[in-house]
C-alpha cells in the first residue's frame, strides 16, 4: 500500500471509530483477539460469535482457524486489526506505541495479564466486563477452579514424582534447553497434577536455560518435553516417535529407563486459559499411570 493511500485508509477508519464511540456502543459485536489464551477465554465465555479476528497462533476451538489473522501477541498487525473494524480489541500486555496508535484510531481495547493461573482468572474477569457480560465470569472461574481442585485432591493421596518440563530446545537435539522454573502458570499446573518441579527453586528464573547435564544431575522421575515446533496436533503426533527416540539415547536417566518421557502433542498444555483442567488432567494421567497405558 502506498504511503498516501495508507494515510487515507487510516483517516477513514479514524472517522468511523470516532462516530462509533459517539454513539456509546457498550456491548461489542466485533471482537479481535491477539493471543490464543484470549481467544479461548472469549469462546469459553460464550462470545465466540463476536470474534472476527485472531492471532496467527490461535487454533482452538477449531473454527478460529478460518478467521482473519492479525499478527502475534508480541507484534499485533495494526492495519489488519483496523480493517476488521472491531468494537473491541483484547491484548496481552502491549507496547506503549501500539496502545497509542489504537487510541489515535479510536479503537477500544483492553489489556489482560498473563503468566500465572491467577492471571487467567483476572483476564476472564476483564474480558467479561469489557464485553458487557460480567455475570459470566464467576460461573466460568468457579467451574475451572472446581475441576482443578478435584484433580489436586486425587493427586494428594498419590506419590509426587520429581519432574523436569522442557518448553524449548534446539530442534533435533537435547541442547539449548529452556525449562519450566518457579512462579509461572505451567509450574502451577504441574503442582496441581501432583508433580514436584525440580527446577522450581528459589533464585531460579521462571524459565531457566539449562543443559542436558542439569537433567542428568537432577535425574527426575518424569521428563515432559513440550518443545514441538510443529503447528498442528497431527504434525506433532508424527514428530512424537522421533522425540522419544532422541531422549531414548540417554538410558541412564531414570525417566527414560522407566518410560516416563512425555512428548506433548496438544497445545492445551501451553495455553494458559479455560482449558487448564484439561492440561492438569493430562499430566496427572501420564504421571500416575503405567508406561504402557500412557497417552500422548
């Protein structure tokens, strides 16, 4: 788009959004989400029909795959957002310049926190309030909390395996590992499922960079590899055998020798949101079943 036509395009949108604001519209009919966790919260709140745009990483529920994409949560595409003429944009913590540009266009937006389970609940409340459906947030949060409490109750009466969870690594190798440390959503889900995260120690970063030697030293009961670079669950399922074979080269590790290496093929484990009970249940089932019974 040429510079003058882009300026004209943005100017027209500014007039449109300014007019909309003057009419004082309260319940948004057109919502743009900029992150998978936001999209899942919107649908869980019964607002899926109003969602008109999502981030390029949003793929749940399945119908969002067909929706227009507006960049990533780190770098939302302002022009793609504006073309959708939204009544509301929901952001994770966004750069100041993006917020200023949204304000300049008169595009209404809210920000939600991310990082912990508590942030999930706060985000649901913010979204429900911004969409004029505050009564829905309590019911959804109560349902999530009740399910998590039931899983935690099951886990309390069982042994607590020592776990290392890997979020990223150099593909095809066991190097450049990024793991789950303390004070974050994934560590909380591990605890609810009955695990002891061996890297959730005082002074350790939320997401520490570690080496294979660290894992060998800790020798955990369970290794969770959530590092797939594939976009779809079917692609990750194909990748599963190769990943397990990669870890299988280290038979001295207790988790490898006993068949307790888990390769996550579902992004339910990585998206902080309403599916938290599904993530906790999947981890619980894996850690507390026999290797021959384990599911991906």
